[in-house]
């Protein structure tokens, strides 16, 4: 929606399996006056086939859908126009992973690489970064507290709901995994990628 707001002539497709997420997106788009330029699809992104290629494809925090960063470069990247942009947000090891971080993320050391390794993977797949934004500690903290807080507030505000106890437990578990596990170990970068030029 931010991209649509910046480009008044643009049109976008959103793909998600969650009916709830799509309903929220539909409401938000209507509130921002973007609904006529956004089409939402309830389906698996791996099998989504658009009518044509896109000038911009966004995959932020969802590389698991395509089985990781390299898979996202292949899967989401196949929908990008030859001169288009692929914007991918992905985690990376800021420091060598600790055992508490690996346990919290249910990960192996090879599940992520460092930032330089991510750039290498992109270039090996035929993409080159033209810009990147590395989230700082304050951004990470804001993201995590917002995620945990929204779930916790919902549970506190709906004590009689049958899912309230589970929601509160999930928030606490995630908070502990973050604070005692991967905080300041796992970083996050958003890479702006273009296809490598063939220079003669």
C-alpha cells in the first residue's frame, strides 16, 4: 500500500493464504483510498500466476513461502519484468549464531548466512543489490514489541474468548525466544535487487 500511495498510476496484487489478513488489507486499502488499485488473491504464492510480469515484486519477511532466500529469488523473481525490481526482506546472522538463538528460532547455523553471504547468493542467482536497508536494533525492538504487544493486548481485552489463554501463551513464548534467544544475533535486511546487466 505504501508503494501504491507513492505511485498514483500503479496497480498491485496481494497474495496470501490468510482470509483474515486479506480482509484487513481490504479494509486498510479502502480507508486509504487505494481499493480500486489493489486486487487481493487468497491462494498459495508459490502457485500464483499473474496475468503479466510486474515492475516491482515485494517479499518481505516471507521467504519461508519459497523455501528460503534463494528460492524466493527464483520463485518471486520469475514475475519481475526484465528491468524491474525485486525487493526482498530477509534475516541474517549479525554475529555467529549462539545455541540459545538457534533453539529459539528452531534453526541450524546454515539456515541463515551473514549479510555478505546474502549478497553472494543474490549475485549467484543473477541479481545485484542496488540498495539495502539494514534494520537497526530499535526497529527490531519495535517490530517485536508490536507483534508481542498486539497479541497480548487482544488476550487481555478478551479474557472470556476461548483463544485468549493460547494467544497470551504464544506471546509470552515468542517474547522469551526473542529476548533470551535471537535478540542482537539475528539481523534483518531489505534488499533492492535488479537483474545483472550483461556488459560487453
